[in-house]
C-alpha cells in the first residue's frame, strides 16, 4: 500500500540532510575565507605585504632650519638634522629646491618645496658609514603634500652608480599626509643623473624597465619630481617632510693603505 508523504515532511528531510552534509563544507569555506582575509590584510594598500615595522629603521631625514637661515632659502646640507646623512642633488633645478614652513608648527611644518624648481630634479640621501639593503621588507615612509599633477617618486642609487626612479607615485595629496610603501612592489626605470629624465635599456620592443635591480646594496635613497614647478602661489609643486627608510644597514668597505 502506498503512503502519501506530505510536502512538509519532504522539506524537513531535505533540510536535515543539508545541515549534515553542508556543515563540513561551510566550515571549510570559512577556514579558506579566513586565510584569504589574512592575506588581504597583509596586502592591504596595493599588495604591500607586512608593515614596515617588521623591517628595522635604517635612517631618518628630518628638516631643520640652522641659525644662519631666515625665510625661504635653497636647501643645503645644514638643513638635515642628522650629520651622518649626506645630501645629494641631481639636475640643475635641485639647487632651486627651497625650505618652507615653520619649525615646530603642526599646521605648516618645516619641509622642502619644489614650486620654484624650473626643471626636473632628484634629491637623495647617503649614509656616511653604511649602504642600505632594501630587499625583502625594505620600505620608505614619508610625509608629502602635492599640487597640480605633480607626483613624488622614489629614487635609489645602486652601489655601481646606477640611478633608478620607481613607478610608485604619491599625487593629489591636498593636505600633509604620511605615506608608506614597500620597495618590493616598485618597478624601476634608469634615470639620467644630469638631466633627470628616464632612459631606456638595450633590448627588444623598446624595453624601458630595469628588471630585478640589485637593491641589496643601495648607496643613496631619495625622491624625484619630474615636472618643473609653477612658481610661488597656488599651482604645481610638491612638499616633502620627514623621510624614514626601513631595511638593513650594510657597513661600507674601508680601504687601508699598503705599507
């Protein structure tokens, strides 16, 4: 004899089977989702990986105004607080980079300003006693403000003298802001140290990227503005404040005279 099965009984049976069979699947999916979430947090901000605090600080550039200076004047070695860090300038317009702001002020901090620069320029910093290894978790953190279409880009000078400019940009930063990025995520182009323009490399298809540059022994680290400033007032420029570099210090080789 056939027994009639109600629709409610069928739905109840399907629901029970779904809970039994689906439980492990849901748990597995949740576990996988947590794994992706962990990676997502680690890669937040463009796949930058672990934060710079995982790499030790190597050096910090802080701008100061020596007693001999008043007002806006060209940036010189004495504007760097740490005497163990040497200022390097590339391009004629680098000497037109000016100090700006008020020491100790939070609203108008003491920085450097590119509005008066009549061409592209690069500014780098060199530790007197150490190279810096920027592989792995190497990072840069800097305080920037930009106007117009101006962009702040990183620059490195390798131990062999090659000057490179990176494709990381900080732009459209209307108010002073701290930005941080990993060097492992940056692609590099060779930079002419005299004219501060990008250069190609020998290879097929008009290759311009420098593949896998050796960042294990970097001589200088800094920034570049590839556009001329528009002068005083509202226009096109970059402001750059404190700069911090994270990586590993490599002692420079010392030479001894032969007897």
